């Protein structure tokens, strides 16, 4: 269990594309050199944060301990099809990777899969995370470390209410805010996390289920609609969808991709979802193909 590899920095606009370009230009060894910050044009702690985010989001990794960082198949796909991270689908995929990571992004996985309150403050969130780790018998970091972890998580996703006047030159806001999963009331400090009907690219339904099941060998993945709404790492929890929103996503995916890829069906009176058993990367590539990038 690892905390704080992000150096307290949420992802910033341009960081990931800058990191992938450096990998392509100079190889993974550049990320282990003492002049990494100069290569990336950022501060030393920010450079460490970029390296962390490339790893935990599944864009880069090491084959073995001591090996250089290198792009993963996902990193190569994104670098080829969406090198400047302009598509919301790319950010949804990175969000899914982050909140289903089992080893490093502990707070992120817990918050989006297990944390129940829809309105809360930062202190409550930190205390609930500590309690969850204690129930699991985990070795606890300091409460200050947990508080910093929660602060980074909330800063990554929360859009301020009322909205702040945006500066087009400011790249400090985390692009994950565009997903609309969390808001913060500036007058009270309260956070709202709503499960709702929201627009999500149809391929993300398949991506989430493939990521959850380790799918990719043909056939179909089938699961009850009710389970997919509430199960950990399922589309309802991970994508922040209520029943209406998930039903709309399944219907939209069936229409856009065809019933051989996604469909509803009844089994013993229970509504089921069937999704083609493809790899996560194949689902993202399918999105890029559909929109023509």
C-alpha cells in the first residue's frame, strides 16, 4: 500500500502528453536521470509527480524492478490517437484506471467504490478513509498523510460552486474535473458527489466491464443490471451513474455500437447487460475509430 507518490500535485493540463513525448524522444532512462525536471520544464517535485501519474494511470510502466519506464500499450495507443489528451473518453479511461488500481491509488479506489456519503467535508472523508483502512487491518500511514491524500483526490475532481472565473492561461486545474463527478461549495467547504444521468462515451461501458473482469477472449460478459449499478468497480459506481443514467448508457451503447457489442436482455425476469468480451484497449481503440481520430 503506497501513499503520496503524487507529491500532493493533482494532474495538470499538459503533463501527461509532455511525459509521453519525453518517453518517445529520450526513452525511459530519462525518467531516472537527475535532470528529469529540466527535461520536463517543471520543478523537481512536479517531475516526480508526472512520473507517478504516468505509472498509476496505466500509461507507462516498468517490466521489472530497475528497468526503465516505458509506454504501455495504452500509452502508445493514446500517444498515437489522442496525443494532446483532447478527448473526454481518454480522461474517462484514465479515471477508470485510477479508481480501480489495487495497489497504489488506495484513496481513489476506496472513494469511488466504497465511500457512501453524497455530501461531506474533507475532514469526514479523511476520517472515513482511516476507519476503512483499520477495518481492513492495513498498516496505517499518519493522519497527516491521509489528509494530504484526500486533499489531492478532492482537488483532482471537485469543480467549485459558484464557478470561478477561468483564466485561459492557467493550466493548474486537473482535467479530471471535466468529468463532473464532484463539486465543492466554496462558501461552506462542503462537497457533493451525485450519482446521475450523465454523458459518457458508449465504449466506456465495455471498458469498465473489461477492466473489472479481465476480459478479452471473445464471447460476452453478462451481469445483472442491478449488480452493475452498485458493485465495486462496476459502471454505476465508477462512472457515477444512477439507474436512469446507466440504463441510458446501455441503450446508447447498443444503438451506437450494435447489439452484437452491447445489449439488454431478460433472464428469469431479471434485466441483464451483455457486453462483448474485448480487452480494455480494444474498447478505447473502438472509440477512436468511431469518432475518426
